[in-house]
């Protein structure tokens, strides 16, 4: 692998920046838990927007979470299929006005309840990247 190839963590964060939605995984009441979320990447952190009404943020903030996404629904011609995951500490976060704007419009309702956003930040400690047919290796000089 070339020495200038990105690390798994850096490549995972770069690929997350190409997607708008992902899934956060943690545990809730000692059981595995997986929830969808809107995200943006800023300063090598993953900022997440979730609906406050469902309480998912309480299971995430203050703990270690996994956050992942893929290009399964947005695969372009000639692009390799990929999936990424970062793991890191998750904290409550107060976004700037510019960051809120980057998230784009929020849904009006989630599960029948008015949508009120809550924001979290994930500081990746490590990442994993998987791709089909060596596409990332050809594109980035990176082995998966």
C-alpha cells in the first residue's frame, strides 16, 4: 500500500462526507440498538442530528457509539460498492448556525410527533472500510 494512502479512519470519515444519512449503533437498556440519523462531517468529526422525541440521543451521548453509512442506494456507474463505520465517543453538541444550515431541512414529524432536533458529535477513534471488487484500492491506493 502506498505510504500516502489514507488511514482507515480518515478514509471512513471522507466517505461519510459523501452521504447524508447513516446509522448509529449503541446499546439501550443492555440491548443492541440501531437508529437512523442525518449527519455532516466537520473538522474530522461526525455531527449527527436526531429527533429528540424518540430519546435515541440519551442512549448515545456520553458513551461510545458506532456510526456507519454506505453507498448502497447511491451507487454511480463505475463506482465500487462501499460501507464504512467509525467508532468513537459521542457527546451532546451545540451546532453553529452554519452547521445547522449544512444539515438542510428537517422533517416536520417523526413517528407522528413534531420534529425537534437534537445534535450529537462523534469523535472517531478508529474506522473500518469495506468495498467490493477492489474499487477503493484502485481509486485511493488503499487496501480494504
